[in-house]
């Protein structure tokens, strides 16, 4: 993959053989962000899990103390008095069965997170083929299948992110924006790491965290020491 001049210059600042401590890594990530827009800072955590085994799957959610810096659009599937509750909590879209054809046939996807009350999962299940591949299916482990729609919407709006293993057993999650100061990014990163350390599957033998890399949307990766975790 050929990189542009800016990326090449930025990459020179990073020693690929070094695992930096968190503060140094965050400072470097901010320094190597060269894009004209406010890039997202992402963490890429390579685990020793084998996601093919159900007992080694990792999936959950954590509220980042300083948010993600991104406005998240929430769709809530609800009925009865839960509709008004979701609207009052600040959900961007609330509805039920009538939204199915809109999503299935018209390809409407103006939302980033889907929340559903348990009694709506029969309806939402019909959207599995559309929402599943996009990682949008509500899930009890992530707190997006719940009767407490107020808490779900508030948490998501406050900066709640989901984490899960991809096919290569790596977790990719945003931890904020380049415009955040270093302390805020560090607090978000530590909150994420706490959650991931706690989520270690008891069935896992061997090393859990193989590597941790921080990178901006367009910037080079900076390795973070796994020693303290």
C-alpha cells in the first residue's frame, strides 16, 4: 500500500520496534494526525482469543467518560408507553413494525445504533440480514435490548461504545477525536482497557492481550505497551 507524503513524514516519528506507555502513545498519535478534518483516534487490540469458540467470544459495551466526539443517531424499536419514553430520552427515531419495510425495501439506514425493548425483538429479528452484517443488531450483552430505554439512549448519547472481536480476533474501537486533549483521550483509553481486561474469557489459556495499537483515521499506528494490562 502506497502512502502519501504526509503519512510517510508522520510515520518517521514513530519507532515501530517500541511499545510506548499510554501517555507517550497518545501524544504521538496526536502529533502524527495530519488530515484536515478532526480524525478519530482508534484502538486496535489484538487478542489471543479464538472467536470460533463461543466461550472465547468477547462482546460488551463501555461508556467512555469523555464521549467519542461524534454525534450518534439512535433508533429505538418500542411500543406503548416506551415510545414516549424513548422520545423523551432524546432518541432520533422511534417506531415499530412500520419501520421494517422502510429499512428492508428502501434501504433507510440514518442511524448509528439500534435499541429495542425485548418485546420488539420478534419484529427486529426480521431485519437480521440487513442489520446483522452492519453490526447494528440490538444485543442484550451490549445493553441495546432493554426495557430501560432512557438509560440505553442516555448512555449511547454520552459516549457508550460497543466492542467485539472481529474475524481475526481483534477489537477495533474509537476512543475519541484528535481535538481531545491528551488527558481526555487517556481517560477514555483507560476506561476501555479496564472493560476489556474484565471481559477476559475464563476459558482462555495463554496470553490474552497480544498487542495494542493506537492510530488516527489516516495516521500511522503507535504500539502501546501491554505490560500494565
